[in-house]
C-alpha cells in the first residue's frame, strides 16, 4: 500500500494476512483518528483479493455520527457538535474543487486550525484543506462553483440549538477574492461557527466513493462521512 502524499507508511501501520480468495488488512494509525475510528487498537478490513484498497472509508463505522440527509451528517460527542452538508459536491465533483458547508458549536472555548482539517480519500490518501492562494488563483472556476452551488446550499445552522452568538468561518475569500482570511477559528462557549471548507483534488477531479472529513480541535477530533456519487 502506497501514498503519493503525506507518507502513509509513516503515519499508519499495516498488517496483511492472506486467506483463501481474500486478504485481511489490519490498520493502525500512529496517533489517533483511524485507531479511534475502528473502536480499538487495531481495525480490520476484508478485501476480496490482494490488490489496492479502493474504498477504505466505506469499510469503517463512524462513531458519534448521525446521517441527517442524503448529503448531510452530524458529529456530536463530548460537548462538540459539527454538521457537514455537501449536496452540490455529492454529484458535481468532476473538477478540482470540493465544497463542504460546515457548522461547529462547543460547550467550551474551542480552537479550530485550518491546518488541522483534512479529507481522507477512499484509497486512504490525505488531502489537506486547500490553501487560500490556490483558491484565489483559480478565481474564474471558483466563482462559477459558488454560483452553481447556491441552489443546493443547506441551512446548516438549523441543526444547532440557539447559539450564544454566531461567527463566520473565513478560511477562504469569496470572489473577487478580496478581504481577510483566518488561519484559526476561535469559538467561545456555545458560539456557532459557520462557513465553507474547500478541498482541491491532486488529480483534477474527485472519484466516487466514501471519504472521511477530519476536523481536529483542542486535542480531539471529529470525523464525518462524505459520500460522493
């Protein structure tokens, strides 16, 4: 198993056990999310035959997550609630940019760093949140993306209790790409953060399959499924 980004071999341990007509793959992250995702020290996947794992995220169970709609999921655990909606991108992903609308609220003061947000592809590749410079450089295409996604946007805020106050998540500018952007989002207790997450595909498009959105915060992490069709 190989990775062209982030050196998968240094971040995970893999064990392969061949059986008749199948191979069992045992996976452990040297750190956190995949370990917790499998609910124990090691997680197991069964693959029909030896070869590349094409849908790693589809084989695992997301803890503390509820599916609220076709392209809407909610993570709620230990005082943190995160809702992710991706109705436009679920069926429109044959170009580099993937749009996910998110809301986050915590009962304690929480910091979310843009460098701690990533998308795990079906093959296990890690794609970090896009850089603002990359987003701004592709201004013609991103303006069209936001325009086309308007009718598919979801009222993410409606899934949260009445917040103390609301703060815009500004990790990216909007066309014509002026204004300030944030490196980190600082949320007060029961303050709701709302905004867009944007990922750029290293291959120029996003394959169908099950992805995992990972948002690390204050020493923990929320993981939500993203299903592209």
